[in-house]
């Protein structure tokens, strides 16, 4: 059984911020939902409540950056770029302020429906000059996201997991370095965020079916050094499958596609994610299945690449974890 | 719709349903029923001119998002009656009030009680955060602060077309922290949009707790007036006061009714939770049992039968 860590961000942020007095904790009325309620109560002098007013918070953070502080903004991912996009551009990204955007509930990890689901955030952030993008895929990455983000000389957007998070890795995020989780030679599987856990669910079934998988986990989406990826693509016989908790346009799948095209890599690529559609409200497991973001979808993508059925059935995939929507580990509200 | 129940009874029914639902589901947006029951009852039961529902009493499952070729797609507006010139439209701007809004639909005979059983179930259209396709929702509002602008645009358009139906936006006070709310009032006043009115649940609460501790919004009535609206402040739990406020003349200006509410009205037990009331959850089985007994008694019903937790 995989170890589950409860609210890894809460302790990690507190430890980091306390050791770094120029780090400020900003919140937009989602304090417990972003696991910084304990920090607010214990370190009020380092905490700034900005209310439900994200546009103001974004430019305000730009000003704090100008004053030499390194603000960490906490909200759901969607509220850190959709409404305050113009402010993000002018007050933060252009002047390269050291503003750290901590975006919780990435993609379909929220039951809140379209208005709460950041499904195109990576695409948006990838197209913003000066922006760095990090994404957490397990508890260890969440625990190390503050150091990683704060090591960036400029603005950074992070997709942060909250609540009960599995521990998949035992080493912290190293910015710019992908994780090599399997070194097989038939198909290259590239995943980020929660998609990595899905791919791991399919691991045993795939090896049982005789498919040799090379698996990369991406935690630094931008900037991205293409060479290691190209080397891995060169090492597999068949092709590449990317699975991400995001629309297939503009995210990690697009990143891989661009690198392959620019380097004339003539191998097939399958991009898995939301296909030009909004999602709706529902549990994470349901949404992953409904929109083809789960282990079964990955197996189907791999079958497309190898041009054969693996015979892997739903039952052969490791059991998906199901968090009760109202379970105790889930932070208040949404 | 004929008013089979008194508005007072509808309000009580809303509290009972939201309470029962929250007990069974280990928590919920319970305090919003306390603060807003009279307001939503008032809107649906008497203030709005709505036609009979055009959608089935038992909501259909989620039929996909808007997309070219998806002919199945419908918004939840049909639960508020047909989109005809003489009828009013209603937007529930704080979409997390959906549970309270669904309970209101049931109490006013616009949705079957089965609808609430589908709340937050996978594949259901009765979503936790009301979506555009959820019963009674006409547009997406889960990102707070956009409702009044959409309402103003719709109202302007209806006025231009000579339609007599009005546009009402039910709002939450957290929305006044968003700049867009003020841009909306400014535009509505500038263009003299007087077929627009808003009823705001001023419960002084938001996710992080009491609003003045999170981001003080000060005298919002004065602000609304300065921005060009006619603004009336009333006790949210006094139906006659709501009726009077609705009758306030506002020619050439939008009307904003600030309904000053208590987030524990009708469920005094919740006072123990002050100031963290946005989403009420039970910390222990004992607490849940205690709450079940106390609130049921205050609402005049039997405690909700619960399976072992
Ligand atoms: C633009 C936006 N920012 C943040 C949120 C998250 N959120 C949902 S409800 C809420 C509290 C808003 O206050 P109010 O509606 O008055 O809440 P209540 O009285 O029900 O506690 C927040 C911050 C949101 N839905 N939209
Ligand atoms: Mg409120």
C-alpha cells in the first residue's frame, strides 16, 4: 500500500516560510482550503489576508516584490490566472517579480465544475514570457515545492496537491530534472501531476502483458531542456504517450509534440487529456474515467502506439484510490 | 405557479431539507440555508413572475457541456420557467448556495424531492457548486462576482427589446470584495438599467470567517448608493420588510436590497461554530448526534435517522 500523507503542504510551507522572513503568505479567502490556516494562526505577522479579490492580490503581490518580498499567493489554481490574468502579465510576469503562485486543485481534482477546474492553466502559463511552471505529483513533491518555487529568479506558477496525497517519491523536486520511473524500450510514457499515479497503476499490468515501458515524470514544465527527453524518445522502439490532467492543447502533450516536431523525430505520439472540452462537477475518479484521464485510457493510448491489444482489463489495473468527497482529510469548503 | 405554501412555510421547508441533507452527507452549506431561506423563499414564492417549469421534475443526468453538435445540452433555466418576454429571470450568483436553491425549487413544486438525492452524485446535473446546467441555474456563476454584470447585460437587452420581464440577481456579500461587482453597478446606473434588481444575503460571512476579519468592506449601502443604485437595507428574516424593500421605487436605477441576515438563524446550535460557518462539517459522531438532536428540535422535526458512521 502506498503511504498517504495528510496535508503535506501545511507543514512544508510553515517550515519554509518561518526560515525565510522575506517570504509572505497571501490568501484570498481560501485559507483552510489551501492548508495555510495553521500558518495564519501561528504567524500572523507573515500572513496577509486579501479577501476574495484576486485581481488586487496579484498586483499587490507585484508591489511586494518591488519592495523585496517574495509573496506566496494561495488560492485555487483557476483564481490565480483566469480573473487576474492582465494583472499577472503587467504586475508580475513582465517585471519578473519573485511572486510564487500556489494553485491548488489543479485540473479535475475539484468537484466544483467548470468554474473551479484549472484545465488550461499550463497552456496559459507556458505562453507567458518569464514564467516558470512546476507541478507536484506526490507528497514529497508537495513537501519540496516551496524550496523549489523560491529558488526561481522570477515568477513561478505551481500546481499543488492538497488533502490526502500519496507518497510516490523519496527525493525532493530538483527544478529542471525529470524523474525516470521506468527504463523500458517499447513505449515512452510521459506524465505529470496526478497522471503519474495513474500510470503507476498500469505498470504491473503492462509488464505482465509484455509491454516494456519507459516512464518519465515531469515536475518542471517550463523551462524545459529538450535533450534528455529526446534521448528517451530515441531509446524506445514504438512511440510516445503523454497523459496529463489538463486539456491536450498547450500542456505537456503539446510540449512533447513541439520538441518532437522541432527535432524531426518521426515517431508516433498520443496525447491524452481533456480533448477540447470543459469538464463538469464530480468526483476525481469519475471525472478521470469519464474524460479519459485514467490508467485505462493510458493503456488504450499505448495500444494505439503498439498497434495491438494488450488484453489488459479494468480489473487488472491496480485499484484506484477513492477519496470520499466529504472525507475528514478534505479541507473545508471546496 | 399558484402559491400553495406560505412563504414562511417555504422558508422553514428549505431549512429542514438542507439540514436533513447535510446530516446525511456529513456536512454541507448549512449556514447559507439559515441566512438565505427567507430570501429564496420570497423570490420563488412571491417576488418573481416565473412561468411553470419547462424541464422534468426529476432532473435528467448531466448531458455534456456546450459544444457544437451537442443538441442535448440545456441550462437549468427551465426550472425557473420559460424564457418568455413577460417572465422574470433569476441568477443565483453565489453558486455554492445551490443546495439552498435546490431545496427552494422542491418547496415551491418546481423540482421533485428526488432531485436532492442526486446532489453531488457522479454524472448528475444537480451539482454541488451550481453549474449552468443545474436545476434553477441559468448561467455559470461559481466564479464569484460575475453574476450582476451578466444580469445587467441581460436586463439592458430585454429593455431594448421591449420585454416586460425583469432580471433579478441573488448575490452574496463576499461578492462585494470583487471589483467586478462595482463595475457592474456603475454600468447599470450609467445606462439607467432599472429592470434589474439584486437581493444580497449579507450574512457578514465568507470562507475564512467573519468578513470584517478577512477584508473589511465597510458601509456597502453607502457605496452602492454612491455608485448609482437605489439601495435598501432590511432584516433578511422579516418577510414584510423584504416585500417593502422590493416595492422601493427605482426608476432609472438598479435596485439593490441588502438583506442583513444571521448565518445561524433557525439553527442556533451553529452559533458554536461561529465564525467558521461557510461549510459545516461534523468533527465527531458525538457532535453530529448532538447537532442532529438540537437542530431537529428547533426546526420542529424528528432527528434525521443516520446509519452508523
Ligand atoms: C472569484 C472567486 N474567488 C474565490 C472563490 C472561492 N469562494 C467560494 S465561496 C467564497 C466565499 C465568498 O463569500 P460569500 O459568498 O459571502 O460566502 P458565505 O457567506 O456563503 O460564507 C469563496 C472565496 C470563488 N468561488 N470565486
Ligand atoms: Mg457571505
